[in-house]
């Protein structure tokens, strides 16, 4: 399973012209197809543990409760100092039916958890000016929507 998701991630990075990236609207049939959400985040090496901790305490438990959620992979790209998240959904409609306000609430919990962890390691990290929304310690670099491809079924030969 992990290998399959890694292949999807590599394909996404090598072929950024997915339907989502090109702006093409999905067809109604595509709404029922399995989909993988891809997120790339800026995650400095020094903050990697806090990213993982914040993910585990916020997005992880919340995702486990969502209809159509199939699992996720958290990957680290040391060269780019980025986290790569692959989230599997049974259908695009399951994923896209989640209200934006709900996602915003979970994101706020994630960011707050990340800021607490970072502040424990380095006081003053991630603070905003008075009256401003606090800074997201792990900003999103890219999002994409991927449709897993299934390899063709192996041909069966009929024996005489």
C-alpha cells in the first residue's frame, strides 16, 4: 500500500498537469471515482517533529471520522524541506462534501498545536503582530487532486 502511494506521489510531482492543476472541472462520473488529495507544506527540518505531532493531534483523529476516508501517508522531502501528505478518499464527492468552515476549524487546531510545540522549543516562534491572525507555521506550497490509475489486468492465456 505504501509503495502504491509513493508511486502516486512521484507521478504527481513528475506530471503536475492533473485535472485540478489544469483548472479542468471534473466530470460527474469523476465525483464518484477514488481520489488522492496531495498537499505539499513548507516544513523546516528543525520543525519536523512539531509538524508530525500537530498532524497526529488534529488532522489524524478528525480524518478517521470522515466518510470515505481511506488513509493517509506523511512523507518528508529533506532536500526541499517539505512535508508531503497523501490522503486517500473513496470518492471525490466524499472529500468535497466537507464544509470549508469545518476544514478551517481543524486547520486552526493544527496550527495552534504546531505553534505550542514550536514555542516550547523556541519561544517567540510563529507569533503574529497584535490583532493579526497568527502565522501558519507550515504554509501550503501546493495542492493537487490525483486519480489513482489501476494497472491493466494481466492477459490470461487459454491453454488448449
